[in-house]
């Protein structure tokens, strides 16, 4: 299993409401740090609206193309039926070309009712609209599904455009949709379990990346509880449920969760520090990942 890092599109959770803090210097520094530490990919996801200031994911990824060196650039996920399939295809093709063929285009229908409403989409119609949009997206890119394409290719290795991976929370219907429409599956860490990854890969032969693994490595139980509480309020999810699905806690606990995903056959796992972004990348690679590797040797 290889590791990627979400760009810090959202201000740190302990500063929600304090005003946006992101700038190009912070993004490029983060990208370079991720590469230096051995991360294999950088990722950004997609919202038109969020309760807190949120950078546009495609713009943020484009802004770190040069600083990202040879890292894969991934959308996890972009919203073709919200953005428009033709517009997303145009942006994706440009980013793939400018990066030397390093884009992994993850797409999904959108789960935010506000995003869907802003695009004039009835939430009940989002799946049918999405399936149509994926077909249009591939047509604009001149593609058909390519299930055998590896998740991480060397620079310049995307002839015919970027691979298109489909986001799903792991339901049987969702996984069938992934197998029918996509080159791979982008699972959501706080909506999908390692057991679902095993099941999806075994039944449908899906290649799998796991996105949005919120991260804060700490030995302090009070810090752990505080970060889980902030994340629970942001996502509208119970803290006790999130505690089993995110990398918030001491290195040994975080390593145990990562080990389960590695054993499930996850190819790429994308972490997203909730604060102290670069320091948390350092702690993950310096203190957590070695524990995952040593347990498997």
C-alpha cells in the first residue's frame, strides 16, 4: 500500500470560522514536503459550498503541479454532474497535459444536498445524472473504461487521457456501478470499512484507493477527544463512530487501522491532516508507517 496526502483545502479544524488561511506558498510547501517524505500522490476533493472556507480542488491541484514533481495528482472526487461533464473534461485534460500525464481523475455524484441544489440537481436524480455525466466525460476525453490500468503510473504514462475512477461508499449497487463505469474505485474512509474493501475487490475485481482519512497523530487523550469532537461537528457524525475510521490517536492505534487497509488490498490510502499539516505528514511517515511495515514483515 502506498500513501498520498490531501491538500489542505480547509482551514485547520481548531480555527473554523476564523477566516481562510491557505495561500500558494503553503500549498507548494506541503506538496514538496509530501514528496520528500515518500508520499506517492497529492489529492483534492470537490465542493461548491461547505460550512467553512474551502479552496476549489481543481484550482489547488493545478497550483501545485510544478511543486509536486512526479507525484500522482488525484481528485477524490470531482463532480461531473455538478461542474458539467464537458467543463470537467476540459480542466482534467489540461491538468493531465500540464503535469506530464500524472492525473488520476476520481469522480462521484456528490453527497452534499447544497452542492446538488446549486447545480439544479434533485438529490433523488443524482445517480442517473451521474451515470450520464460519466459517459459524457469519457466521450469528451475520448476514452472507454480501462479496468487494468495501474493506479500509480510513471510520469507521462496516461495515453488517451487520465484514468477515471468512481467514488462509492461501498454498497453492492455502488460497487457494481464502479465496475461498470470506472477504471478503479475511490472509497471513503469514514463511510467504508476494510472489510468492504476486501468484499469489493473479491467479488468485482476492483482496484481500490481509500480517500479522506482524517489524520492527527497524538499520544494525548485530551487532544484525541478534542479533535474527534471537532471533526464530528464538522461532518455531523458521532465521534465514537469516527474514532474507528480515522487516524486520530497514538501511532500504534493509527498503525493498526492502516494495517487493516493494507491487508484488505488497498493500493493507495490518502490521509488528510486536520491541523499542523506538514508536521502531521512527518509524524505519519516517521512514527506510524514503520509500525505498519514492521508488523507485515
